[in-house]
């Protein structure tokens, strides 16, 4: 083989190699394999997710808290179905002044009078008014009450005082406050229903405040009216 023949064969081989790379059919061309993790907008079926939204109702949570922690006061609140329904359907939230169980027991004979009034058709309207004094139709915070020195309840205004770091509503001290908020949690699950993760969703919903109180906040006039009605009924009964 002459030197010229050898050179021609080498050139032909190089040409053949380049032509196969540049003009190969599209189906045979080499392509980079896309990354499923970063580039594929549709993950494999095995990891595709579904979402479920779980919403908690602050009004329901607050009422359940009243039932469990302040059953005597909750019984009083039940005597005013209109007031109870109003807080259940509130579009903004509410605040409730709930006397502790110890505070209710400390009423002594007055608690017996209150229970009697719950079961007397003539005294019941007074009892209902007393219950309404413990309900505020907006979530009145401590800061708001301190600023205005008054709070507007469903039955009228009550004075608010600050003394030695404690806050008093018509003479009854606030022991502590429980806050309940509407919230939602979105759960992510795979196709088999296995939980992959969760996130809290801002609903911008209601806020419900339950203030534990050292006593009842209704005015003294309410107690006087209840006692006078009781005496009047017993006087009429004795005259018969």
C-alpha cells in the first residue's frame, strides 16, 4: 500500500465517522435524559398527590370548652337560646366572660336562687338578661377593654378597671383568657392515601375569646330584680 493510498483511506474513515454523527436519523440521536425531580412537570403516578382541606370552627371549639370547663355557667347560657344561637352563627367571633366553677359555687344561696329562676317562667327573662351580660358580640381583647375602660355586652355596657396589673370587668377579675381561631390544614397524600405532608392555611376567619372570671359580671340590679321577683311570687303563694 502506497503512502497516498494510506492517507486517502484515513481521510475517508474520518469523514464517515463525522457524517454518522451529524446526519443520523432523529430517532437515533443522543438526547440528555430529563431529571424527573426537577424538569418533569408530571411526577410518576406512584408519587402523585391529592389534597384534603380540614377546617376547624372556633365557635364550636369555644362552646365545647365552655361545656367542659364551666358547666354551671354554660347551663346558665343555655337558658338564653337566642344569645347562644347568635354566638354560634357569628361572622366575626365573640368574647365570653365565664365564671369559674369555684366562682359559681361561691355564690352560695344566690346560686340556688339562680337555679330556681332557670325553672320559673316569670323569673326566666331576668336570668336570660343576666346570661347576656356575659356575652360580647365581637372578640373584645384585653387591650381594647383597657383602652376604653368599658365593654359593650349583648345586654349593655360594663365598666372595666385595671388594678395592680389585673383587669376587672364590673368588679370581677379576669383570671385567664383562652383564644380560639378558625384554622385550616391542607394534607397532601399519595395515591394510596399515605400522608406526605401538611401545611396550615390562613383562613382570615373568626376569633373567639373565653375569659375565665373570678365572679359573675352582671350588674347588682339584675340580682336585685331576681330576688324581688322571687319574693313576690312567694308572697302571692303565701296569701293563697
